[in-house]
């Protein structure tokens, strides 16, 4: 610790455990745990970062972040695309082998340093490009994912009608061959009514989605004009996100408690209704019974592995940021176990709801469950609206359901936007004094960048973003280098010592094997398989993108991946000393270079002496 009493300002050196701080008269005081995050983060800026007000805030916030549209919207359509149970089985394997170790690693380094996704890379400076890659991923994710919230808002507003607009074929957007499913008679049997029986699969639900919500064009070559109603809802969504994060997520209040619990009530009600529909069992069987031959297809494992990282937010920097608001000795290990159980259970709950409805729809159409609708990002907007039609007072349930989806969408987004803002504030400390303005500017810019996806051809861009921006090869690439840098270069002994300092016990062998072997091995394996088995992206099962559309997707993916090698080259070129010294400096934690490590016991002794 260095004190500059002449200037009456403390010079703080970042330590590896609860440190001391100088006061203006040259005395040295040890900080209480409530102040630890300020000093741990002081090396990177944000001296007023703040902390959660109590232990539950972190857990509830992570539930908000990790349990969102990724579970209720994205998981079911990936499961449907990849054979139901054939996807569920590798998903559960990847969950056990990858999610737990990766999640604990990110929370631990965020809590230990009290820094965001960029600042933590003082642990391995040459890999700071991983932080920038994560922030690029989270930026792209924020741009396109709020568009889903805009779709949800349109459905929510449309639900305020005595007769739901996707319940009939009498609207201006319906075609002459629109079909409806009506409940008739006292026994509530279902009957499908066609205006023109020569055309198949043009239900009122599908037409509302494609013609009313999207106004979808024939392809990415025909972008068309803006869907002004969707533009309005996109703006509304960003306004809500801004007012949640403008002071910092740790000051968001008890709203996070409501947003974390409300979705489970609605999903449970929909599940009870869904499983009572005729044919529901066929859909559920498709969901839980693996088609073992499909497990030999690399694309199933690729989808499963990337969904695990996507739904937990691994590689986004958001988990690191949430952990950074914890008190130094907070038991994140216990919270991580809760999240790793709750997250997949939520996905499976949503899967049962979706596939029970798909089984019902297949029963009505006399088709197989795997052929009942076109898979893709719109699957949830075809199945969930269907099930609410079969509830009493369906407009009320539709409004509650889409309110739930809105809550889940906002849950997913305000944590990732906060991660982006906090990481940049850590990197550029002067922004801290203009945090509200900076947050506003970020929300406005991200909103404007999302406008191309609310055009008539916007769904085709959305599909590219969902495939290349924040999942697939770019996310696997980033997580691989993040894990290698922390576990193999910073080192398991150091990381274990950090965790022991915070929690009082060493990480388990399961975590250590996961960090050193399982996560790197599986991420690189899935990454290589995704390249070897690469197939051009397709929308709706039949639309093939032009070559330049495919190229656009790859550029989106490379925009994050290239940060890692380019920053490493930049570091080697700009650091001082010989090439060997530069490389050595790049893999040496700044904490080691700035200050000699002391034992935790010595810090405790100093603190006790100071109190006396």
C-alpha cells in the first residue's frame, strides 16, 4: 500500500484479497467487507460501482437473467428443429459437463475483482481481447433480441379484444385459404375449417404471425419498408430497459423479485391446460424420447452445446458483471447450484407446454409432430397463441401470457445491457460521472441498430443474427479462449486460492476437471464439428439465403472472434521489453506485478489491530 499524504489523496494498489486503504494523514485502515468491491475494482475505474443490498438480490437477478426468453422461446424451437428428445439428451449432457463449471468460473472472477467483462482481464492481460469479444457478442445480442420483445408487445396489445385476432379468418390480412380451429359442441371437440381445402397449413394463427406481425417479404433481397407499429414497440421496450438500468442494476429495487417469479405461475397454468388437450401425449413423447440415430448428427450436439452457453449467458460477460456486485465473501457457490438446477427445469417446463400443443395440433391435422409447423424463431408465436385459444376467457389468458413473455424478455435484456454499460464504465472511468447519459446513449444506439429487423424483410436478418451473432461458432470460440486463459494461464491454483479466500473452502474436483479439461475439450470439439459439418443457414425449412446473405452472417460472427487474436498481436507490439518479456508480461496477472500477495490471515490480523 502506497500513501501519498502530501497530495492528500490515497494511491490504491489492487490486492488479491480484502485490502487496506490509505487516508489523507498517511494512516492505513483496513476496509470492511462492504467496501471491498470499491478497492478491488479501483484498478479499472467505477469507484462508485456499488453492491447488492442483500444476499437474495444476486440470486434473484441471476434468475432474471438466466431464466428468460432463451428458455421459453429459443429452447423449444431448437428442440423441435433437432428432433425433440434427440436434442434434449445431449442438452442435458452439456448442461452437466459445461454449464456448472463455466458459470462458477465467471461468477467467481467477477466477485473477486468487482469488475465487469473487460476489466477482469487484468488476470491475463494478453487475453483482454476475450473481454472485447464478449462485449461485441452482448452488443449484437442486445440489438436483435429486443426485437422479440417488440413482437411480444404487439401480441400483448392485440390480446385486448373480445375475440382474439388470430382466432378467426375475417381480418384484412387473412388470405382466402385461411383455416381456423374451433371448439364445437358440448364435448369441446375440435374441428378444422378451411375456406379453401386445396391449400394446406395456412391457419389463422400462422397468418396472423406472418402477415400481421411480420408482414414478411419473400426474402432478404426484398427488405421492404419499416413496420411502424413494431418500431413503436421496439422503442417502448428500450425505454423500459433504460429505466431499469439507469442507476445501475444493483439499485433496481424489488421489481426483480416480481419479474423472476411471475412467469412460473403462467407457465404452470398453460401446462395444466396443454396436457389435457387431445393428442398432447404424442407431442410430449416426441419431446422426451430420443431418436438415437440423430445423436450421430453433429448439428444436434452443436445446437445443444451452444444453447447451454446461450441460456446461461456464458461468454457474454453478463454473469461476470452480476457477480461483480456481490460482497467479497458472498456464497456464490450455493447460488450457482440453484441456478444450474432452475434454468434447465424452466426450459423443460416450457418444452412440455410447447410440445403438448404441438401434439394437439398434429392430432387435428393428422400429421406427425415433427411436421406440424415450420420450425424457426417463430415457433413460440405459433404454439403459445394456439393453446390460449382453448382456455376459458382466452383474451385474458392471452394478455397474461404475453405479459409473461414481455417480462422474460426484459429480464434477459436489462442484465445484458447493464453488463455492456458497466464493462465500458470500468474501462473508461470518466463515464461513471455520466452514467445515466451514457446508458441513455447506448440504449438509443442499440435501438436504432435494431430497426432493420422490424422491416418486412427483417426476419431474415434476425435469423442471421440469431445464428451467427450470439450463438454458434462465435460463442464457442470466445468461451474456449476464456476458459483456457483462466484455467491454464492464470491457473487453477490461483483461481482456487481466490475462491478459498472468498468462501473459506477449495472448489471441488468436479469444477477443477471442468475448467481444465471438460469445458475446453467440448467447446473446441463442438466448434470444429460445426465447421466440418457446416451447412448454409435456412429460414423456415425452405428459404435459402443468397451468397451475400451468408457472407453477412459470417462477418457478424467474425466481428467478435477477431478481437481475441488482434488484441493479442496489439499487446505484443505495444508492450515494453523484448519479445520474451512482452509475452511474459502478457500472461502475468497484473495483481502479481502490482503487489506482493499476502496471506488472508495477515489481512485479518491487520484489520483486527486497526479496529483496536
